[in-house]
């Protein structure tokens, strides 16, 4: 145990090198690394900017056009059904599990996002 303590004391007492030489060596590495990180950040930023403009924006436009076409077909189908039934949609079957309200919402029987063109009006019942 005494030998171990002596070895530690000698290891602590020996100089590890001058601080000035290690600071100069680290400074060059620091600035080189910082410049490399900045260059990498600029490249990656440009990459994601290109991906956004050339992939995401066209994909969003294509999806919007597809949804517009699907909704137009749906509207045509609804108009066709209305034309077959003298200008109004046929009544939906009254199943006991549909539109069940035990107590009304604070704003009434309809949902908060009620749309009279799409949803059944439950306040009339």
C-alpha cells in the first residue's frame, strides 16, 4: 500500500508538458473543426432546400390535384343521386347505434364542427 501511494505521488509531481504548446496545437484543431462544421452545415442546408423545392412542393401540388379530382367525382355522384330522388338526398336509415346522444353537448345536439351539407341535423329530432 505504501508503494502504491508513492507511485501516485510521483505521477502527480511529474510535469505533463507545457500548457502553451498544448493550447496552440488545440487552437488550430478547433478552428479547422469549426470551419469543417460550417462547411458541412452549408452543404446540408442546400441539400434540404433542394429536396424541399424539387420534391416536397411538387408532391404537395400533385396530392392537392388528386384530392380535388376525387372530391369533384364525389360531388358529381351526390348530384346524380339528388337528380334521381327529385332534388334531395334519400333519408339515411335510422339505426339505434348511429348518432346516439345520452345528453346534449353544451352547444346543442350537433357536433362542434357541424356542417348542414354533410352532417345530419340532430337538433330537429
